C-alpha cells in the first residue's frame, strides 16, 4: 500500500522485487523461498489494506489492553543507609562503590 494524496493504492510484491530486496540485504534466497516470501508479503499487504478500511475516527488510542490505572505512591525513602549491605556483595573489597571484574579488553 502506498499513500499518495491521502489515497491508498494496493501494493503487490513480485518475485523480482523480493530478489532485489534480498540482494540489497545481502541475503541469498532459493527460488522456492523467494516465491513463498513474495506470497507471504502480499498476504500481509492485503491484511493491512483490510485494516485501513476500519473506521477509527472515534476510537481512543490504547496504552495497554488492561483497563487498570497505576496507583500513585509517595516518593520517599523507605530504607535507611543500606550501602554497607549492598557493598558486601561486591567481588572486590571497596567502601565507595560496587566493583566488578573487567569484561572488555
């Protein structure tokens, strides 16, 4: 589907286009795989075309499918100084920060 002047035109993918795209992506495709991929892509475009027919003018956008709202809580510290407890787990002894082994040369 291509949008041109707010009008959608049906778009089809042929075998030549699939081979061109695979060449650009540097992906080798066998003939049967390329044919199957062209069919699959055309099915996807047909589905998109069906979706474009839906009337969505009065539909509110969703942020989640679950109809719940987040609970608000006060942003306050609930634990007193636990720095020492956390730093006990450091593989290397240090009083200021968590030390881990170097993994990048």
